[in-house]
């Protein structure tokens, strides 16, 4: 390859590098953080599901989590991937 051809490919290579650092890398970090948060759930944790249900974890079996919601102690079973966050989200 002569230098002229390499110079014509430079903008494309720069675009690929920028795409990686501004889009792919942060997304992978976010996925890793979410997976770590879900794997660190323990009995007694307050969680919020992706659907907005808030409850306290009462038991964990493999990928199934049982939570209690509200004062009437209704128990709901869900899978780990349905957990949106650990801890109650305060309205600001």
C-alpha cells in the first residue's frame, strides 16, 4: 500500500476508534456493573424491579428471587434479570 491509500483510510480508522471509546466501551462497562449489582443481591436487600415494583428480598434460589412487597407481605417471585436497582430510589 502506498501512503496515499493509507491517508484515505485514516478518517475511517479514526471513526472506528471514536465509536469504540464513546459508544461500545461505556456500554460494556454499564452491562458489567449491572451484572455485578444483580449477582450481589442478598436476603434483606431492598430492590426495585424494572417494572417499578419495590420490595425486600426474602429468599434466593439460583436465578429466582422472592420479594415481599408492602405492608400486606405479598410475596412475588421474579428472575434476577428483572431487578432494576438495589436500594429504594428516592424522589427528588
